[in-house]
């Protein structure tokens, strides 16, 4: 046989034909194998497929036999819009024969070792790509494997709730009626409290001051009066050396009354409502 001026023995021609047939057969086998490993009708945007196909874990390529132990740090960085090169940098190339370029999915077999034991969990992982080759959706088999990526969060002890009974100071003993300036008697009463608070030292965590009024007057007025009284107490304690950053002040107006009084003559009603005019001080200190 003569090809392009060269004479090739008949035996050589027969060898070439047999060789090419072998290559073609092998190529067809790889294509068919790949077709059996990939999902059907992956959408152009890569967000879903008509049917997800999971290849058998034992059909991985020889170099990936048994799957791999991925880096959890890298796996947690996998997200939508990564291209194939970026994805391969994080978790490697696919473990099956679906191909690399021009395909819409990659499949993996990952092994995860339970901390402190020899127990291994085997999971399959699938990534679907859009037409631009960007990762868009991710799947686990079984789905419970996704929880393996959750980072162990430190156990935060429950916040301590102060059970201390608040100190109740009569507003009438601290302020003149309908006023928010501390009286001389009020300052004297707070001096003893300041000495006690300073005595806690660094163990003092918080001092919460809540001001209350009676129901006489408008809601807006009472709220403002109760807030100004609470701030007056806070300011005085600061002057006496109690750390201001540990003191908070709030006003609650006529809220949460401790005594209900029927309507009567004004002087009698004011006297009856006196317990509601108060400042409550709650101290939170480490033991």
C-alpha cells in the first residue's frame, strides 16, 4: 500500500486499523462511562437539574480510589460563582470521569474522620456549573453530610441573671414634690449607698437605676420626670466615686405602680400614691 509516496506493508496497515479501532473503542467507553456519571438536564444557570445522578463511589478514577480527606477549612470557602480553577484549588479536580472543561458538574467522594476516633464518614459531593463554567449549586449525599462543615462553636455559659432585690428609695425622701433636684436629705441618703457601692470594688458589675412617678400628670410628663430623677441619682453616685460606666438610668413614669388609690381630694390622693413615687436601685456584683 502506498500513502503519500510511502510504501507501507499490508501487515502495517492492518496494525494501524486495529490500533485506531482500539482508540475509538476506548474513547467511546470513556464517553459512555462519563454519561452514566452525570446528572440529566442541568439548567443553563446551573441552579438545578432534571435528575441528579450520583456515580457509584467505587467508580472513581484510579488516582482517587477510596476518596480523599478534604480540608474543612477549604470546603467552607466553597461558594457560588467560583470558576473551575478556583474550585480545584480548594478541593481538587473531580473524582470521576465526567471531564473537566466543558462539563456542567463535578463529583467527589470525601472522607471525614470523627474527632478523637478512627470512625470515618463517607460522603458524596456534587457541584453544578452554569454555561459560563461558574459553580452555582452544591449537593451532598447523604444530605446530613452538610452538617460536617459546621464549625464547632464555643459553648457560651448562660448569662447570669441578677436575683438581688432592688433597693427602693422613696422619691419623696430624695426630691421635693414634682421636682428632679436632689434635696439635702436625699444627698445624705445616697451617701450611704455610694459608700456601699464603692466597697464592692472591681466586683461591682452594674448598677441599674429606675425612676417611677405616681399617675398624676400626663404620661409624657411623668416619663420625663422619672428619667430626670434617675439621672440625678446616677450623677450624684458618680460624684461620690462610683464608676459611671457601670451605672445605667431609666425612667418608667407611672408604670408598674405598687399601690392603687381611688380618686379623692388632691392632698389625700398625693399622700396615698407616695409609694409609687420611688427610685429603685438594683446592684449586680460578683460574689
